[in-house]
C-alpha cells in the first residue's frame, strides 16, 4: 500500500477500500529458511524520463519477496501504465452492476411468473427475495478466498458461476427450480461486491483513487435502479425468461472484458515472484491453511453479528442503511401499482420510471464527494496545521446528515402526488431526492464505520451493514404488495416516510455524541 499522507478524498477511500474488501493482511519480518535466499540481485534497464532523452543504462536492483522493491517496483500495480490501471477498474464495476442488476430485472415479470407457475403474487416475489438474500453472503465468501488465493480467482469463478445459475433460472420448468437457481445466482455472484473496492486500492495510491472507488460504489445502486428498465422491455416484448437471458448476455459481455485482467493483490504477486526467482516467500502472518480460513470466517461472520448486536454505532447506522435500501426494493412493487394502476403505463413504460432513481443515485455520489471536500478535508487541514494526526470520524457524517432529509421528502412527495389528478412526472421526480439521500447515507456511513474501527474492525462493521441491508431488503418485497393494496399508495408510503423521520436523527446524534459512544466500545476505535 502506498505510504505517506496526502490531502484528498482518496486518503479516506483507501481505508474504505480495504474494509470493503475485508483485507486484513500485513507485512512482517522474514522467516529464516536456509534453502532459500531472501533477495536476488540483477540488472535491468532504467526507465527513460522525458527530461533525459538518452539511451537507458542498466541499473542494479535487489529484489525481495518480503515487500515491494522500492517505490518504483515495476510489479507493484501502482506503477503499471495508467491505461492498464484504468482498464483494471472497469471489470469490477461491471461485475457489481451485473450481479445487482439481476436482483431487480426479474420484478417486471413477476405477474407473468405467478400466472405460468400458478402461484400467488407474493410467492412469485420470492424470486427477488431469495436472490437478494444470496447477496448478503458476499463478504463472508469473498474474504477467505481473496485473502488466500487473491482477487483474480474471485473474478474468474464468481460471475461465471452466477451466470450458470442464471441460465438455469431461464430454463426452469418448475417454480421450485426457479427459486433455487435464483438464490444460488445471487450467492455465487455476491463475492465480487466485496472484492472490487480492494482491487481499486491495489491499483491507485490514495490521492488518485477517488474516481475509481466512486464508480465502484455507484454500480451496486445503478444495477437495481436500471434492472426494471431492461426487464420491463424484456417482459413486455418477449417473456419472463428473457429477463434472465438479458442478465446472462450482459454478464457474458462483462466477463469477456475481464479476460486480460491480472492479479493485483500484493501478497499473491510477491508469492509468485518468490516462486519464479527461488527466493523466500512473504512471511505468513497468523494461521495458515484451514486454520486461516477458519479465522477469516470468524472475522467475517461472527464478528459482524456481534457488532450488530452490541455496538450502537454499527447497529443504528446499519439499521438506517438497511431500512432506506429496503424501501428501494419496496418501490419495485409500488411503482407498477402507481404507474400501471393509476396512470395506465405499460410494462416497459413503468420500467423507464426507474431512470429517476438512477439519476438520484448519481447525484448522491457527487454530493458525497462534495461533502468530503467541503467539510471533512477542511477539518483535515485544520488538524494537520495543529500538529495532530487523526480527524474525528464524526466529520464523515455530513453527507448522511444532509441526505437524511432527502428520504422523507421524497417519500411524502411520492405518497401524496401519486393520483390521477396529478401529472405522472411529479411522482417520478419524487424518486430523485429519495435515491440521492439513500446513496449519501450509505457512502457517509461506510466511511464513518471504517474511520471509527480501523481497517480490520471496519471490515467487520461493513460486513454487518451489508448483512442487515440485504437481509432486510429480501423481506420487503414479500409484504409490499399487500401493504399498498390494503393501505393505499398514499398511506403506505406515508408510513415509510414517518419511519424515515423517526430514524432521521441517527446521523445527527452520532455527530454530536459519537465520541462518547466510541469511548465505550467493545472494540478498538480511533482516538480523536
């Protein structure tokens, strides 16, 4: 990892990247192994800079597998050509988009599925719920694999397995087989959601990482937002199976883009270097083999659950994130009720209304970066001028505090304008502040959790957040239809709006009292 302290959002995204990936590795001293040397010396051509237009001369370099050989080590992904590094940011974002797209592309066709398999509408929505439930397992699956075998193996295996199960969903002849393959498609595709941010951390030093990480964090929200758009056209002009074929086509195209990818994880690159040159491999920190996997499972499974239950910061922020994200999945059923039932849109037209959600998601990413620049970086410069090291993590919460107003505004707006007497564009626009607030809260909370608990504890906190977020989102589609039919669009959405108002103080309370709460934590937290 690049060293040094630079001012900019990239510094903060480095810690978020590591936590999202569950990366707990560290460098250590070498192990004495008589049969191998620690270094190997050889000469190579020095690079020619623009200021020295002369023939390159050989430079003596000592290579080690314990760490990078200086800041200019050519095998360090930070030193790869810029075009190569930019390319390596594209497949993770595409994979995250495809996997989350699969969660919602199914929804425009659920009525047709209910009719074909002769099940209730609620039962048909299990295809959404089980897929989303499978996504909750991402960090738990990815951390042991990535830590042991590297990032590349996750990309090589995860998406193809998910696409195979998506293929099975498309060919399903029974409702049971459809549900099983949907769950497995979500579960096997989910590891890419946990590994992608770590790839960006491998490729760029902190000050240049903001754009790549922002794009990656954008993808898991754009996927569910655009799924109904694609699924609406597929369901209307073909049939429900084409929602799965479309996911498959996009997934295959994304995988083809990823074929030239190389390993970016430091530990694996150094291990390959040691094997190639016959020198001592990187020191194994902590347990190895099965014991290492057991340890990582403990960190990625049991610790997140413990933090959800006994850490107020993790519990309340995760609950807030989970609730706002779950309403997005409730909208997958509420939008057809409004725009098909009230405004008489067809399936594809109803799907297009979700473009407003996509616009709000993009605005959320922009505003989160703006809040970092305006509020956090100002405080960061002040702290450095005072000779201090750490900024209080509560300054991360500005985007969440501002975004917390977008949720109830959007919900009340949608609730009381979704009627025949009001033009259809008005409730569509209401989705923009809702989606903006949703993403602002998510990014702000993620940065706050990582700053508070550090890279390893932050990884568990992020995993806890994802577990509750996807778990709750899996449940919402199962009662949304009945709720909206019984209570009506206005009062059902208003109920959600009042709940969001009740949770609105959470980031504000943490901003005011977060330092006191941190001081009583069961885990090591930042002292600032």
